[in-house]
C-alpha cells in the first residue's frame, strides 16, 4: 500500500514535470519567434537605410564629378600683367583675381 502511494505520487510528479517541460518548450518557441521577428525588422530597417545612403552617395558622387568638371575648366594665369603678387583665375563667364593677402575680387584685366 505504501509502495502504491509512493508510485502514484511519483507518477503525479512525473506528469507535473512533463507539463513544466512542455510549458518551457512553448515559451522557448515564442521567444525564438520574437527574436526572429526583431531580427527581420532590424534587417529590413538596415537595408532601407543602406539603400537611402547609397542614393545619397550617388548624388554626392555626381556633384563631385560636376565640381571636378568645373575645376578642370578653370585656367590659372599668373601674374596679371603689371601686378606683382596678384594672380587671376579665369572661370567661365567671369574673371576673378586674388591679391596676395586679401579675398577674391573681380580682375580688371582685359583677359575675358
């Protein structure tokens, strides 16, 4: 009789532990689903940001090429006749000079 009660108690304990294991497995599965959801969201956000940055980078590269084209068309003529220490940069449709220690100003020479 005592053995039967012990066996019944142990069978009940085994059932409870098996139920706990099932609950734990279910919680683990839910946690994995959440992790996968967060991971997918993070990847999606990162890809969207990467595409946005790639677009901005392409725009910057285009602006750099345009600026390089302008820079390649600039011709430096130095010194301007009769003015020591002054140089002229001839930019399309404008002629600008830069005296030795001042800011840029319009070049009064006839080199248009």
